[in-house]
């Protein structure tokens, strides 16, 4: 039987909540309208991937064609380069989880990032250096080599820029962003501590002044300002409107205070023309039934605007570990221990004394106890591989949307920021059982958004 042949599933009994013909895929929980691809028709690797990534791990006979396409497309990379969790499932990449359109990679589009600090990660600089400009508000030094100066604040901006535009070079391309061919402009706003409205405004002014020089079409701001403001009286919000009118899409993290009684949306995310992004928790799964909300901030704003407009993955987001740091040393040691045979654990820990105090203290324990410590620490530290870890926060959902916008602009360079926002809203999918205020128009759909963008060209 070929891959494209299918079998009929037994129809569920009709109930008040079930329409005729509704069959759901056991992997993604999407409705299968007519027929499913039989599991027996697939090769062994794809069968194993589908079974391992099904949410309830139960046996099943067939899946939807969409899941077959997703896992077939990524099979070789998953088998070779994806981290495997203890339950047998895989740490999925952002493009895979969102079923992004691989025909578009942000080529020819420049994204500017405003953040506390940056590092020229290899996922941005190899095989081609795509960092086209660097500007610092602190000393005016825009030389790219100054990015290599040690700075404790570098990790945040490095992660946001790589989440969007990284090519996953340290995972053979698997843990890449949606726009791995886009160019980036990096604007350093502060060294450490809180980033102010004034910092963001000055950084955004520089981008506006240099947009033509570097071809900036998207700005990602994974930082919040000082406090709630009426946009007509707020210089930063007015500057967001000016940038939008000049053809720059401004994407802002909405914040992480959704669990608090007061969950304000502050500038620049509260500006009317900004694309404010909230957080989705998809549980590292393709299963739509497992989707939930992250604790992201939400409106309405003091001006009565709906914020966020859309949500994107804000937890379980693969991101690079800042090289040459204690965190990097710890991740490398943990992954080395996790892969090592039992009889080498004690010697490896002794050879790396001082990297991890808990492991040093466990040297006199039996192997099974050390294994438990390693597993617990990998989970606690969110380690994927020695080069990547999970991160969370709307700081990382915003660059996912920025990278999707780069795909959309590649598909249709004539798009305006207003059209971009409209497409994102029209193609988003709302989560059931969650307030509209928290999620706006819902979860981004990269494939549908790019298709709609291309249709307008």
C-alpha cells in the first residue's frame, strides 16, 4: 500500500457535540474530514516518530496527512539531530511545531532587534555573517568586534535574535528560526537592569533614521517600558506610530504578568499600531488539544485597545546557550554525562570538578543515584543539547512573530505593516476555553499567513 493510499476509520456515534464525519488525528487532534493515512503504509522511522509524539502514547492505525507530511519532511533531522526526551518523544523545533512553510526563510528581509545586549552567535554568522549592523546606546561603538566583549546582559538579545533568525548550525539546521536567511540589525539599549521608555525610544529613533541604509522592515522589541500611558501623550507610542507609517512593522512582547491581578500592557506594546504578542504554551507538541495559555500580560490598554493581537509559543522555545559561560560549561557536562556509559560517570565528574557543585558532591554516590541527579538537572536547567536549552517568556514569542513577518515580506515585498497585522489576525486560531482578552485573535498560523501574503502580491 502506498503512502498516499488511505483507510476509513470507524465513524464516531453522533451526539449533540459531534457532527457526522468528525474523526480526529491521534497525534495533532485536528479533524480528519474523510480519510486517514494508515500507519502500516509508512516507513519504520516515521511510524516510530508518530507513535512517540502522540500525546497519550496509545496504539492507533492511522493519522492525518498533515502529520505525515510534517514528520516525513523533518524525519532525517529529527532522527539525527533532535534531542530525545526520556519518554521517547523529541524536542521539536519551532518551525516543525508551527508547520511553517519551508519555501520562505526571510531571505532579503532585515529584522532589527532592540535589547539589553547581544552576542554574534554562530547561528547568525555562519556560513555567512548576517549581522549587517550593530549600534550601542552606551558608547556609540558600532563595530561588530565589540560584540565579543564579555557582558552578562548579552544572553537575552542573543536568544531573541537567534530564535527569530538563527539557522540552527549547531544542530545541523534543526533548531532554527522561521527566518534563517534574514539579515539582522542589533541595537543595544542598556547594560543590565530595567530598560526604560527612553532607552527604547532612542533605539527606535536610530532604527528609523537608518531604515533605508539597512533595509529594515521589521523591528522586534522584547522589552517593556515604564508604566501604562495614553498613547497620544506618550513619545514612545507616537514613535511606534511614526515607524509604522514609514513602513516598519513593530513587534512587541506583551509582558509576563498575566498571573497577577494587575496585568498592564505598557508601551511600546500598547501603541495602537504595534503588533503585541502574547504567549502560547503548546507543551512541545503538535497536539492542538494540549494548547494552553502562558502567563502573558493582556489588556485592554488604558486607551481601550485589544492587546495582544496574537499569541505564539512562549515556553519550550529552543534557544542557544551563551558560549563561554558557566551555563554553557554545565550544559556540556550534563549532556556528556547523559550520553556516557555507567562506568565512566565518576571519572567524567572528577575531570570536570568545579563545573557543577551538585555533581561534585555526588561523587561518592552509586551510579543509579548519579543518573537520577543528571536527569533532574537536565530537566531543571531546561537543557536540550550542549548548545541549546528551553527558554520561556513573551520575549521569545515576539521574535517568532517577527520571523514569520519576514517570511511574509519575502513572499510579498509590497506588504504594509497594516496589511501584515490584518493577515496575522485573519489567519490566527483562537484557543477554546480561554478569554479573548488574554489571547487576542489567537495562535499564529505561519503557513496560512504566508499563503495569504502571497495572494495579495
